């Protein structure tokens, strides 16, 4: 049975854009590469053809994953937080390493480089339900660390 995929409205829109790009642009590009590679003749020893077919397989696999995610998407309602950390909140925290900003999202939308962390991650779990001024303890592989919530948007 398919598991629900928790996504924000922005996350759903991003996945829909990616799916559309893969279906409309990337599929035709890969098909063109395959056609071009076939023109070289014997496909049994044609590295360009093999590479294009592998790319097609990965592309079709990603399309299936995106379709499944969108079919099972459950929209995370981003209710007004009143200063309480919830899914969709942008949270500024301070710890011994300085200030950091995180956006709490569902697992399918994680992008650590952009500061988007999962509600199921150790930091996400620790922050959920807390308010500005509160300190939370985060258990991580490097040990426990304390974070103070400075701002919630």
C-alpha cells in the first residue's frame, strides 16, 4: 500500500513543475538521442545508444516516482503559527555554532543546502511545538546540543 507523502503547497507545485519538465522536454530530448545513436548502425556495440537508453530508464523511473508522490500527496496545512513552530514554519535558532535558519517541511521536500529540514529529522522533531525564547535539546550522532529559538515565521 502506498504511504502518504506530506507536502506543502509549494512542494506540490515544485514536483508538478519537475514532472511536466520531464514529460514534455526531457523525454523528447532522450528520444532524440536514442534516434541519433541508432543512426550509427549496429546498436549492440554502440556506447552512445546504451548511454541514451540508460538515461531513458532513469528518466522514466523518476517520472514514476514523481507520479506516485503526487498521487499520494497529503497537503500540509500551514496554519498561522502564533509563534509556535509547525510544519512550514521558518525558524531562526542560535546555538554554540551561531545562528541558523530552517524551514520545517515534510520528508519529500528536504533540501538541506536551502535550509529545508524534515519534520522527522532530529532538529525538526525537537523544534516542533516550541515557541520563541524556548530552548530545545537535539540528539544527534555527535551528541546532544541545545538550540534557542530566536524567531518563528
